[in-house]
C-alpha cells in the first residue's frame, strides 16, 4: 500500500517522533511505500516549554520525511490536504496527542479524503489530554469527525474515544517496544560514563518532568526513613517542562540533597541505554496516564518497573510479574520499593519482563492498522 503519515518525526525529538520514525521503518520493511509529512513549524516558541524542539542526532534510515506542516497556518493545512489528495495514498495515518493539533489535522484529513480513495486512520495517544484547557473538547471533536478509523494503545483511551465517536472501526494495540535506542551496555560501563558510584543501587525516573507524572509523590516516597542507609539513589533523568523549584524545595525539606541525582536535560538517544542499563528499578509514579513510552523502553532493556494504578499503565505492567502496580500514594510507592530490595525481587521480575516483552512487537501495530483499514473499506 501507499501510506502517508503526518505527525512529529525527525528532526523533531522525543517519543512521538521516535515512534513515528520506527513505525514507518516497519511498514517499509513489510513492502509498503511510506512517506512522513512532519512539521516545518510544530509549536510556536511561546507554547513550547522545553529548550529546543529538535534533535542533533542522525536521521533515521530508509524512510522519506518531508517537512511540510505548519500547525498554526490554515493556508498550509489546505495546501497539504490538496497535495495528499492528489497523491492518492491508501492510508493517511495521523498521530493525535493534543487538541491543539485538531484544526490542522482535521482540515488536512477532510481535504485529503475528497479523492474518495484515501482512508484516514488515527493513532491516538490521548483523546482527553493530561493537562486540560478551555476548548479541548471542541478541537478534539472537530478532528474526531474527520477520521475513518482509529488505533488506541490502552483501554482508557478507547473509553475516551467512545465518548466522541462509537461507530468507526477501532483496534486496541499496545504501544510497541522502543527498540531503536541501541543495545544495553555493561553496568560497569554505564556507571563510568555517567560518573556514578558502583557501590550504589539506583531508582530511575525517566523522561520530561510534568506535574501529572508525579515526581513529587516519588520524592516524598523516597524520603521514607526505611529507605535510608541502603546506598540507594534516585536518578531523575529528563528535562523539566515546568518550574523546577517546588521539587527542589521538597528535596531540601526532606534533606535528600545527597540522595537524588539530577540529569536535568533532554536525554539523547545514545544516552538512553546508559540510564536503563544501570537502573535497578524504573519508577513511574504518574497521577494520570494513558500509556507510556517509558514502559516500552524499560521492557526493551528488560528492567523491572514500579508504576501507579492509573490509565493504561496497569494494562502493560503485570503486577507481581514485571514489577509493581500501586495506587499513586507516597507510602504505597515506598512500600513497593522496600519490598523490591528487601526480598530481592530483581531476578524474578526481570524474567517476567523478558516474557511479557514478546507481546509488544511492531508487527502487531502494523497488523492492527491494516486490519482497521480493511474494515474502513467495507
């Protein structure tokens, strides 16, 4: 088939771009003709909370990426829609994660499928965003009414989607493994390259820091007196997308300055294996969630996880097999961390992760998209 994908891709950074690049590579490997239309302008600087939207890494191989979309220019949306309409792809595959993109994507989709050939299929990260804003529902509804079918990656998102549209083909397919970050490194090498003490054990909080990810809950849990004197450190690896000061106040208030290690910058692709290779337990203390790319990095690197019982996280991480699923409360997070080390759960949970990771293939995702497409054509 001929597939055009629109959404973040190289040279943009982050999990969405990495996912879209990797998915295009999978479709290409299966013999399909694939091109990604990514942004010439994704977010105006005023709306972007990070330091840069771009990666300085090399481009992905074996895929065509064209920088074409302007998220705030309606004339660009029309021109892009007309171009896709003319190219007659079998599938226009759209990645939706934020209502802000609804007008851009919804307009392109409406114009593109005027050719009476193209089916518009959306991969939803979120239908209802983690951080809600006025107008979200109207923007999402505008986009939702432009698509022919959908892929969701958690039951939570499926339920949200049904609140907008019920009578379209939908397939639930879990987020595939992030297997595009290279191979694990030896613990000794990872520690040396990160300048970390080999005598310590490490918890890892990974990714952009935003309020809904619950880092405050983890810091409070980590202050538990039962965790002191264990040579246990908490690594916070990721760029702050909000004010860092409240977290620093918590750390100082609990006298954890020597127990918490910051790598407070965007973690480049070639650095990712270092952090996951040295982590004993990956902790995601989220307050709300749909699904998370961090769990799929942890699965790839075969690391036990502690996640909170919110959104789709409980669907992916099997409690007592791959790690822990607990309510988002500091005392319960602390209890799980203590159980992990006191009862030496690492080997057991690592074996569980190795078995469960087999479920999360890219072939499963491409098959789900093709299945939805076939239902759209009936």
